[in-house]
C-alpha cells in the first residue's frame, strides 16, 4: 500500500512538472492594435531571444479587439487604445487601473508614392486639399475616426467630404484603396502611414486639429503566464525601446 501511495505521489509531481514546462514553452499570446504593429514587431525578436519565449500576436483595430476580448478570446497581454483597455478592464478582462501607457500617435495624411504631396500645413490649405480631392479614405472602425470627422465639421465641409469618403474596415484596406487609385488621400495615424507600402506621409494634421491617440498595455486577468506578459510590456516601455518608438511614428 505504501509503495502504491509513493507511486501515486510521483505521478502527481510528474504531471505538475509537465504542466509547468508546457506553460513555459507556450507562446505569449498578445492582442494588439494596428497602430502599434510596426513598433511591437520591431521589438519582439529581442524579447524572444532574451526570454527564450515565442510571442503569438493578433493585430486588428482597437474596436475589433474589444469585441474579440468580450467574446472570450484568450490572451496574456493586450495593447490597444487607452479607451479600449479601460473598456475591457470594466468588464474584468484585465485588472482595473493596472494598464501601462506605451505611447501616442497623431493623425496625419498620406498619399500614394510618386504623386504630388498636397499642401496641408494650415487649416485653409487642408480644407482646400480635402475639397479638391476625388476621394478620401479612412478606417470606419478605427480609433481616429471621431477625430477625423470632428475636423471635417470644424472646417465646415462635413457634408462635402461625406459624399466622397471611403470608409474601410481597418487602415490596411484604406491603404489599399489609395494604392489602387480609388482615393487620393489617406487619413489615419502617422504610426500606420509611415510603414504602409506604397504610401508617403504628407504630415500630421494642423495643430488645431491634432488629437493624439494614446496606446496602453495590460496583462490579461486570466493570463496563462502573467510574468511573461509583464516582462514583454516592460520591454516595450524601456529606455532602449524609445528610439524605435519614435522611428515608428509614436511618442512617449
């Protein structure tokens, strides 16, 4: 009987050890906004090399990520707009008040490479550029949409632009519209314009229309490996990450 108990204990210890090792080897699951994609992608290799862990990332618009999380998507860390992180915190998906600010990006204008960059440094220039364009495109479900449409209203051209606006699901599709020649102007975050293939940054919106979008990160309330998620977030806000952050169109 004693021998059987010992064997049972050994089996339990072995199972616990195996489970622990499996958890350590599993990828760190991250859900992140398109607005920080190039920044996060640039830092992941160093984190993986240093930690010995792989990272599996799902990107999307912040509003889409909120729907996924509310629908039960499993994750260890989320990186999205501060508003989106607050929203999932209220639902208990991440600990309340435990988010970390990653950085912020301003809204800007982009055009297809090889075309003339329009004047848009002042409100008057921007208004004329928008009215003269054949079509403008931006993400209908993007975090910057409220800021963009508030700008149209302030310029007094909301109806005129609405008639030629192409709203897409996510900035990737908006970028494709400009590259295809369907739209002259892309309006989205600078951090999404800079890495976009075939697109050139005209510049940020004039100062009076500037409304930055802030991105934050948090560890999932049911994260499989909270320590690994915290280490990843720490890497994103480290001093070494700051130059990369700025290179990718974001600021602290």
